[in-house]
C-alpha cells in the first residue's frame, strides 16, 4: 500500500468514527437506532475494523510511535466502554417494534435516562476528540514521508 492509499483509508476511518459518535449523540437526542447501527464492540464498528484489520502497515511503520498506536487503541476501547453505559441506560428495558428496529424513530426520552446519559456523552466526546487528535498527528507524520520511506519501513518488518 502506498502513502496515498494509507492516507485515504485513514481519512475514511476518521469519517466512520465521526459518524459513529454522531449516532450516539442522536440516540441521546431521542432517536431509536437499529440495534446494530452503533456497534458496542470496538472491533465491530467501521473504525475498529480498520484499526484491527486494515491498518497493519500503519502499525508496522517504525516512524509511527508504538505509544501513539497504543493510545489510539486505549481511547477507542474507552469510547466503546463509555458507549456501552449509554446503551445500557437506553436499551436495558426498552421494548421496540420491528419497524422501529429496522428504521429507527424519534421517541420520547425519559428525562431521568437523559440525565444519566449526558455525562457519559461528554466523556465519549472527550475520548473522541483525543482520538482524532492522535489520528491527525499520524496524518502529519505520513504527509512528511515519501512512498519510498513507507515501503522501506514496512519492508523491515
């Protein structure tokens, strides 16, 4: 994979991550989501699929500090752990119809559930912002490299 391909996949992963966070925000705003619209597992969301499966070359790149990769993984896990708490608040006892499960609808929110979930959303948004900052640093490093630098680095692994 060349530098441009890596950068495109990284940009796509960032977009997928932002969409995932937006869906969590919509859930708290009262929209029902399809049960699998916001994956709880960090390995099932689009960003997680990229991180754990598609970005092997990035992880092998010596120029990208191992602690940066570890920080991204930790933040991503914390995001999903926090979202699991939000999910539990809204879905532990919530019954949905088949149409709602398929398409999602606006629903009335129990004010108590909203009050419980809001702090988690702020926490989730903080993890997300930090994760995006780490990814931006990786983009900056990659922009400073040539395709040859990347090939040579990956060839040594």
